[in-house]
């Protein structure tokens, strides 16, 4: 090869490198443009401090708390508990929608009552926690004798002996067992846990002799922190205990959105309880109990978003219960206008939970899901057309005064208070609002006929109800994990759920109980069976932070601080689900540029190998050049990881490609310098 050829090859090499760098720069700019400044860090575990946990380190250590007995003064108030089937006389306009009606004429004539007890505070280190501690010991002498009789009768057939026992330890076991549970009150609006605590004690007293009969004595210590007054305090207590790996309590009551957050501290219940008892629960409830395919809790009771409506006003103006959001809008505007003509200027149309907090996340999830195309459509929240369409419709309700401007400060209690005064036509709330309304009627004397139905949807037959409720899980740090698991299995089981439904109206999580006649006399089974329930994405430990981004962004859109598009974009930017679509023409151009770039790199490698004996190439260090080109070639694959929906393995591969390629490139550059 002559000098002229060498110069040509050298010029070609320089040109190819220049072209390669220009193409790589172009691709980088295109990717940056389409990625909308999304951050890769979302795919790694976040070290976040949210509003609920930032002051945990300042809390007192309740594990070492000493609470002395104090005199407790209790005043009881008796409230009518209204049978849900008191009035089923729907007019013809309501035939297309299952609903329950409550008539104020029946409030003082019903024979069913529930006792509510007032609040009791115990002051500890100048911080008030509403905590009731109850412990009792049940001596199982009679049960032990019963066990002896069973063994004597079945000594030749061990399979016939009572197999409900956790394990056989012999009849001479003198071990004393103490099982401790921490609860938040699950009866919203009830300011003392006594009524629920006493039922748990009674049920455990019945269950323990047959299931824990091999021990000398059993002590159940049930600690209640009243969540209806200080829910964040209960969460802080729970966070401190679990993060501190405390064995103070064997099992905990946890909100259904906390499972992912506390999963690392909860015992995997698979293999420790009867799998048949797990299968009885509704799948939507079980989904909130799982983390990384491990069963970390069991459902304790359920909650769903429902619609309360003014039955008297709908009948007055001959309107049916709305089945769609458009129908609710038209009905609301018509009735409000007519009521204004009659002098009623206080009536609001639709009220929900639109304050910037978790309740708004529940509401917007319902709106988005109710806008799906088909009943079985899978929603990719905030990443499809339904999200923007639903949000715009919700904003239009504010613009048209279907929702009042004051509703932007409403949480559950504020919206319920407005409803109870008769100032709201339609209310989105939880089932506890039914009893809250009846309780208010008896206290204030204000009453009106009202009904309960499913929330509307975009089309007739479509609806959505965000799942709420609480679960119960076993601490990994329990000293008696297997026994605690059996206790949790019992407390979340069919018999206990039935008793709690009958006594407190709590919604079961077990399918068969919605066909139980006794329960259906207390709760509205046919409505709850037909609810189209949805879960929030709480399986991720970062859910609390994610939800904060959701409700803050949606709230800003409702108050016109952000456009609907900007609010959705902000949420997508946080979750990093903003990706390049393969069908986009520019995406095709990006792919072509990337392939050209990769071809250039491979061609340069070919030239280096072909002319590796040339002095100009030898002086540039062939090995380092090839390694550098390999790093650049590897980095170009990042483009392909941005196309399509980001799945777990793609996220992991992308981070691996970025880190490895950057390491290679930086390593070679440092060596050369």
C-alpha cells in the first residue's frame, strides 16, 4: 500500500469518527426530547421521607411504654341502626339501577341498636394517643382434659384426632403463651374501640380452647389505637415498631395500601395457614395482601366507593338514579336550578373527596377506570387516553358548578358533613357514611330520605369503586410466628367476618358471605356484589410517595394551576412511563439513525483490524480503541430500551447498559489522559 492510500484511509477514519459523533449527538438529543426529562432513578429503590414518617425518630418508644390503670368514665349513646331493607319502594325510574333507600320515618321505629362509647385519652409524655389496652388470660384446664379424652379415644388412629391444633406437644406442657396484637379501630366514626375489642375477645375465647389446647394458659393482649381520631399516629407507631424490628407485637392491623411499604417486616403466610381459607377471599382483596408473589397479610374487612343520593329530590323532579356521568351532570344542573327557583340556594350537586390527600387519589382512579372502553379493558393509568378524558370531565364539573368550588377542601368528613345537613344532591363516600348519616339524623334532627347506589361511568353499565379496607399481618419479629399466623387466620376468617358484618356492618372480603341471608339483611349485598372494584398500585414500597405526586398534580389541575395535560405529564414524568411509541414516524427515524450509528462503529472496528499494522493505528493503541468502540456500541442500545412500555427486566437491562457502557468509556478516557 502506498503513501497515498494510507492518507486516504486516515482521512476516511477521521471522517467516520466525525460522522459517528454527530449521529450519536443527534440520537441523544432526540431521546432527551422524547423522554420528557424522565428520571432513571424511579427504577431503583427510593430513600423517601414523606409527610407521614419524617418525624418518626422524634416519637416515644411505645415498646417500653408503661401505662398505668386510670379511671375511665364512659357515657354511652344509643343510636338507631337502620336495617338496609327498610324501604325498597323504588319508583319506576329506578328499575335500571340497584339502590337502597332510607326513609326518615323509620329511624325511631327500628328495633336494632348499636352502642357507641365516647373517647378516652391516656396522656403519655405530653403526647396524647388514644390507646386502649386489654389483656386477659384464659386457663385451659378443661380443654386439656378434653384433649386427653380425645387422645384416649383415638390412640389407635392418630389421623382422627383433632387436627385443628397447631402442633402436638403433649398433655404435660406447662408453657404459658402470650399473643399480642396492635389494632387501629376499624369502625369509622366510633370514638372508642371497646365495642369492637369486646367482640374480638369473645370470639378468641370461643376459638382458643379447641385450637391452642396444648398450653397451660393463653394470654391475648389486644392494643387499640383509635384510627378515627389519629390515623397518622397509628401509622407512626407501626413504622417505628417495624423499622426497629420490635417483637412487642405479634400481629398488626394495616391499611390495605401499606402492605408493600411494610412487606420486608411481615411474615410470609404461605405454608403457615390453610390454603383453602385463603381461597375464600375475593381476589381483589388478596391482591392488596401480596408483595412479590408472597402472601404478607390477610384481608380483615373491605371498603368501596359508593354513591349516596337524595331520594326525595329525585322523586320530586321525577329523575332516576344517574347511570352515567353525563346523566348525573344533567340531573344535577336541572334540580339545582329548580331548587334555586324555590329559594334553596345552598344545594350543591356532586361532592367527593377533592382535597389534596389520599382520598383524591381514590377518586381520580375511579373516574379514570369508569372511562374505559370495555368492561374488561386493562387500564394503564395516566398513560392512556382514558386518564386525560376523565380528568377533563371532572374539571368540567367544576366549571359548570356541578361540583362547587368549596368542594376542593372536602375530605370524607367535610363532604359527609355537608351531605348530612341536606346540602348535597349526590355524594361519593365510603359505606361508613351510611351509618354516619343515620347517626347524624338522630343527633341533629335533620333528616331526609336517601338512597345508595353504584357510582356512574362514562357509559351505562360501567362503574368503578376504589378498594379500601384493612388487612392483618404477622410480624417477622414475633417470638410465636406460627401461633400468631393461626390467630390471624381465624380473625380474618369466615366466622369472624360474619360476626363483624352483623354487629358493625363491616364489608366482608369473603365471597360466600355476600350470599348469606343474615348478612344481606344488614348490608346491601346485591350492590356490593355488582361493584366494579379497582386496586391502587400499592404493592410498591414507594406507593405513598407516588400517591402524593398523583393527588398534588390532580389537585393543581382542579384549581387551574396546571392544565390537565400538564398534570398527567407531571405524573408520568415521576413514574417514568413516558416512552417512545414504535408507531411514531420519528421513532422509526431514531431507530434508523441508531442502526446507522451501530454500523459505523462496526465498520470502524473492521478498519482498525484490517489496517492494524499501520503506524498511525498502532500508535493509537488498538486494544483501547476497540474497547472504547465497544462501550459506545453498547451504549447505543439504550435507544431500544426506551421503545414501548417499560417492564421490570427492561428497566434492569437499561440501568446495566448505562452503567457498564459509561464505565468502559470513562475508563479508556482516563487511561489515555
